C-alpha cells in the first residue's frame, strides 16, 4: 500500500512538471511573439529600407537633451515605458512560471553549476528573448531563486541585450557591418567571458547535488497552481518594480548632464570615451535604442571611438536593472560586472578609433 502511494505521488509529480513545462513554453512563445518577434520582424524592413529605426530617445533629433527638470524626467519615463511595457509584462509572467512551473531539480542540474558549460547554456537560452536587462531582470531573480549559479544568471541576463539577434541586424543596416562585428565580439566576451569570471570569483563552488537537495521541498508543488502563480507574480513585482520606476525617472531627468552636447570638437576624445563608458553603463534605454542614439550623435560630429563605446555599454547593464536584481546577485558581483563592461567598452572605443 505504501509503495503504491509513493508511486502514485511520483506519477502525479511527474505529470505536474510536464504540464508546467508545457505551459511555460506556450506562454513564452505567445508572449515573445507579441512583445518581440513580430514587432522586430517588421522593423527589420524599416531598417533595411530607411537605414534608421527612429530618433534618439535621449535627445530626439537634437544635439543635446532637454535641460534637467521634472517635465524632462516625466517625458523620458513615458517614452521609455511605452517602448518596454509589453516585454516587461512578459518578463514578469515568465519569471513567475520559472518558480512555479519548471522543475527545480532540472534547473539546478543545468544552470546550478559554476562550469563554463552552464554559462554557455544560459547565454544561448537568452537569444530568443531579445529583452533589455530591465525586462529580463525578473527572470534573473526567478532563476536565482531556483538556485541558478551566479555565472549562469549573469550570462542569461546580459545575453538578452548584448547578443540580441534583431539588434545586430538593425545595427548592420543602420551603422554598418564593422559596428555589428565589434558589438558581436564584445558581446560574446561580456556574456560568456565576464559572466564566467564573475561566477568563479564571487559565486563559489556550486555543488549540484546540494542544490537539488536544497530544492527538494520547493520541487514539490504545494497548494493550487494558480494561487502559487499569482503569489509569485506579486512577489516579483514587489521586489523589482518600485526601484525600477524611480531610477528610470531620475536618470531620464538628468540625461542632459549625463550626455552633454556633442560637436565636431569632441571627435574621438579619450575623455569623452571615458565619460561614455561610465555613464553608458549606468544609463537605461529600451532595446535597440543605442542605434538611433549613436546615429544622431554621429550626425553632429561624434567620433567612431565614443560611438563604439556606446554601442557596447549602453544596452548591457544599467543602474535600474542592477537595483532590480540586487536581491538575487550580490553587489560585489554587480560592481564587478559594471566595471568590467565599462572597461571593455572603453577598449572597444580604442578599436573603433582606428578601425571604424
């Protein structure tokens, strides 16, 4: 009788995870098609025919952004959230499903190791998402709650924007193949190299068997599925949204100070490259917004060096996304990654001076 009960429980447990995994895949396909795949498919034709995908979110068609004010902050926040709200909803929903639908032991086995293989798997799995780091941040929180390793969580988080296939296509048509190749090379270095190093330095050795044992209780569903799902959505919104909203508002209002007016006199200034490496790492933009920002600034005389810096650092890490994942990734990890992205961006700028 006892063996029969155990077997029945195991069968039900297996069915729940099969059903949950299927639900995650269906929601991911529908959500990403709605928020990303379909809009980007049409935008590719715009980029190919017009060699542009819009105006700069920082300054529009002007050389400099509006002066700091509450109105400037509000305008930026509205424009920004109009661009990302669909992807953010999808990110929250998928992150909640990671916690309640996918098998925890499987996630720990695949993404819980500090090995380079787990980093590669996580980075490649980010490619279909094509999200900015703010929209993928809830998924990072969900993965870490399911005992993903630091390196795997970082690779997934940064792989979304840095290796976004659609953005690479846009960049090819708007900025040319050299910018695109530079972005791809440095994106690979950041996603698979810098993430792996950060995991080895700060993540500790992740014993997958210990992770599986730690997840033993959470791997067994307790209570109604939809109740657990709604609770997960609420928890993720609570720990990510408030800091996100405030930081986007503040950064948007201060963008005129962060990105000063650029003219031909700046050219390939090393000082400007250093400034852009730091500011670009902290600033927040929607997916692909770095392309019109660079195109606009170059039309007013920005050199290829500072432009290359922005192509690398603008989409990868931002202060808002760091605040969103700070419960899941230690600040020493986030500081290391931010500094690493800024340094790599500066080196990309040096290459950009002589090659682009």
